[in-house]
């Protein structure tokens, strides 16, 4: 297989593209933590736009390379599935940042920082999982990381449920209630997207074990 990849040209280039895609997802999560810790007057969405544009460009490059490359390091449908899963993370994170920035005056003292930290942890684990694909797809290590990712997702769900519970119980302003509910759902979706990408990687490794 290695000789065929050499003959038909850089069959492992998809590893680099997927690793860059995972890094862009983590950058968007890190930018969210920074945004939440920044005073309203100094907040900017530029990092989110750049991360999403980078992710979009990588997804387009992966799609084009799948057309142009005769031999791929992974099965084509697996590359496409993982690329699509990674692409969705910065997109959802940017959506949260936009909504949060627009509604920050109505949100008040609701603290999203701990939940955003969970998202960044999930993206860090996901980035590590993508990096392992190049190193031989160790099933035991990948399973351990995927289990860790699932645990982060479960803990994040618990924390977000606490936000829901507090809002259901104490919120009297209907508009603020709807804004908070929208933000909770978007943040939950971002973490779910990390879980989905992890499941794709685990499935790939399991299939090739």
C-alpha cells in the first residue's frame, strides 16, 4: 500500500488536511472562551470568521483532492464523513458567538465560561484523535480518547441542564428566556458535533483494526 501511495502521489496528504481541520475547530473553541472573558466593548467576531473560513477552505480542498487523488490513505467515504463532521464545529461555534454578542445586554450574569471550557477540552481530545490516524490507528488508544470525549459531552450536558433548570425555575422575562434557551441549544450542539466527529474516527479505526 505504501508503494502504491508513493506511485500515485501523496496518499497521506489527507491526514494533514484533516489535522488542520481539527486545529481550526479547536481554534474556534479557544476563541469562544476568550470572547466570554472579554468586556463587551472589546469583543470581536473576527477570530470566529477566520476559523470558519479556514475550515471551509480545508473542506473544499479535501473534496477537490478526493476527486484528483487516485489512492487515498483512508477510504474516501471516511475522509468525507470526518471532514464534514469537523466542518460543522466552527460553524456552530461562530453562530453561538454571534447570538451571544448580539444579546449580551439581555443575558446579564449567566456564566457560559465553564461550558465553553468543556467545548475546548472536547476539541483538544478530538484534535488528538485525528492526529492518531496518521500514526497507525491504535484501537485501544482511540477508544480511550473517544470514551474521554463521550465523558466530556456527558458532563457538558449536565452543566447545560443546570442552566436550563435555573432558567425554567427563575426566569420571568419571556424574551430573555427565549434568548437563553437558544444559546443553551447552540452550545450543546457544538459539543455534540465534537462527539459526532469522535464517533466517526472511532468507527474508522474499528473498521481498520
